[in-house]
C-alpha cells in the first residue's frame, strides 16, 4: 500500500554507519543539531559503547548484529503514554523475530526480547520532553534504540543467558536487511497505535509475555518471593499473584532466573 504524502514510513531515511559509540547517542546528537527528522533510522555495523537499560552496557560484536535507533516525533501521544510506545516497539520486535525464531519468542517485561529463557535483544527509549510554563510536558522526540543478536555466537562471560538468531536457526543473516525489515514491522504497529489505539497492541504484548501464567522468583529490596505472572496493565505495571495480587513499576523488582 503506498503511503500518503503526509506520512513518512519508519526507516526513511535509513542511515548506515560503519562505527559509532551508540546509535542512540548519534540520534540524539542529530536532534540537538537540528538535523533529525521523524522516521529517520540510524544503523551501525559496530557500536563500541552501546547502552542498555538502567545504565548497563549493551555488548555487541562488530558486523554481526543489529544496532538500530529510530527517531520519532511521538505527537499526538502525550507524555503519559510513554509505555504505549515501549510496548509497541516490543511487540514489533517480537513479531518480527518470531518469523525467524518461531513461537518461543517472548517479551520479558518491560521490553526485552527473549527466546525461551535466553535474551536475544533489548530496547532502550530515550525521550526529549520540553516543559513549558503553565503546560504539561511536551513529548518532542523519542529515540527508540534496538539491539538484537543476529550472527554472534561467542559472548562475554558476564552475560548469563544470551542467544542469537544464528544459534537458534543455524543460519547466518544480513543484519542490514533484517533491520530494514524490522523498520517495516515497527511502522505497521506504530501506525496502528496512532490510528486504532493501544488495546490490540497491549493484547499482543500480553500474549507474548515471558513466563505468563507461570511461577517465577522475583526480588524486591531484600525480599525474594515466588509468584505467578498474570499480565501487564495499560499503564505498564506488572501484575503478579501469590497470596495477594501485587503490581510493580519498572525498576521495582529483579528477576531471579
């Protein structure tokens, strides 16, 4: 289906770099320099200082994986709907990955990509929000960083449970081609989010939720407890059930895997 003139598909333009510290950093620099545009994708064959959630480093071998950042102007979404974009990205990545890796593809709350009990990728969204006098914050930019293990088969010892698409399938892939495919899948669900709403995306998210309806061990502060994963709410809270039902925000708990 051709795109209307007012709508630019995600991944247009698609900028390919040989090496960079972080594709998210590069994207943010483009924004601050006034050179960014909505739907621009930044892909790098090598990322020497990739960023993960909560200040962690995302390790990735040269020319073997996807290191991709997509620049969005998320209006008309308000700042209060940031989880909706995160879930939209997670559903897009999981749906795309499952075409190659199969039905064992899962979303580990809030937005890690898992295959069985092993981590295949992650998402880090960094936003620019302007606060204006007498107004709520204006969500001006969202940089969606996506890292996915594609052809890498040897990982640092400190990574406990990594897996790549090559390890799953026994095949090698072209990361740039896959990244362009992923942009198309993300485009579909992002347009769905803006035009149809969040309910279908949330349903797809919960259908792929890692360990859903299974017992797991979680840790909150000094408390380790066994519980059952129920679902994720529209606000992004994880709902669990043991003797009581509890809800947690991202950062409240650690998984004991």
